[in-house]
C-alpha cells in the first residue's frame, strides 16, 4: 500500500480544518495622520514670544520667592511654639515627651523632614501642634500653586492671541511654533494638578487639633484654601506707633477688634482680604497669609504687622 496516497488526503483535510478554525487576521489599523512639523521660530516670532514669556517668567519667580518666604514664616511660628511646649512637658517630669519635642525642633531647624513613624510616635500634644504646622504648610503651598496655574492660564490666553494673529497672516509654520509653546504650558498645568492633590496631609489619628486650620468649620465656602488659616485671633501691631490690638476673624465673614464693641466684616477681593470696621475704617490684608507675619495696609498709609496667636 502506498502510504503517501493515504497521508496526503489527511494532511489536506487537516489544513482546511485549521484554516476554518483560525480567526481571521484583523486588518491593520489605519495609521494616524502625523502632526505637522513645527518650524523653528523666526527672529520676529521669537521676539513676540519673549515679549509674552518674560512677564510670565517674572511672575513665576516672584511666586517662588513668596512661597519660600511664607514657608520660612511658618517655621518661624512653629519653632517658638515647640520651645514653649518642650518647657511645659519638661515641667511635668516627662523626659521622653520633652526629648521628642527637642528632636522635632532639631529636625525643623535643620530643614529635615519628619517621617510618618516619627510623627506617629509623638506625644499627643506634640502631634496636635504638628498637625497645625502641616496644615499651615499645605495651605501656603496650595495658594501658591493655584496662583501659578492662574499665571499660566493668562500666558496661554496671550499665546492664543499671538497664534491667531500669525495664522491670519498665512504663516502656518510660525503659528505652529507658537502653538507648541502654548501646548507646553498647558501640559505643565495638567501635570501640576495631581501634585496639588497629592499634598493633602493625613491628620494625626489621635489628639486632633481643636482650634486648628483643619478643625475650622467652613463648610463648602469658596475661600476654604485660606479661610482655615485666617480664622482665629491675630495680633495687629501698627508699625508707626507700636500700638497693638487683637483681632478675631470668624468663618462667617465677621471680624472683631477686642477694643471695638460691634463686629465688622471681611471679604476676599483682588487677592487680598478687605476688612471693613463698623466706623467705615478699611484695611487690606495681603495674600498669601503668613501666620508668622502678614502685612496689613490701613487708611492714611498706616502699615500693620499681623501675627496669628498660637492656639487660635
């Protein structure tokens, strides 16, 4: 018997069966249309871009400096309060607690971060103070981040105007070079959004602050990014005369000088807190708020240094 005469029909049938059982090969996906190449900006386009970019870069540099100054101010508030707490704990004879505060003071003075384990191991009174400190840091950082995003949006709007103008002249390649800069800034805004969200700090599990920014009841107010720092008692010192007074800000928009019978009102306007007292006197408290020292400008050119009182 010829074995080939038997095997060949079997192989042929098997090939047909495999062909029927194999799923059809998908058609290749159509290639996406490649983006048009971006031309190198001409000297004229570069000059126009520089004219828009310089104020934007200057605004960012100013915000970075402002942020560093504000964060240093928060440290300036935290360190003296740590020292006071250490003295209080030492007077009770609690050596471990006093050492924990001393170690925290050393870390802050050396600009070293405290680990989650170190914070969790802190005595309740220290964790309470640390919770206030972390809340202040986050609020300052969030305020600056939002203002940086606002500056970026202004820059994008200006770039859109330039892009439209160049497009109308018919120079598509140069318009694309402007669009590339606009897209770069838009991408930077998008990438910074998660960073803002990720700065949310976990509150201490025990001894949560009772009169701290995190505990302030402000509901869904639009001003929640700064209200929790503002609410509480501030010492106002008039720099020209040295006269001091205590002013209490409430989350409901009222403000009261301890030496004045009736309360006034505060509101956020043009990136500053406008204070209006019952007698019509007006004061402007400039942002971002720094609990260790914020400038307040009063009528007749008077300048006030406002410092938030510990524990308020």
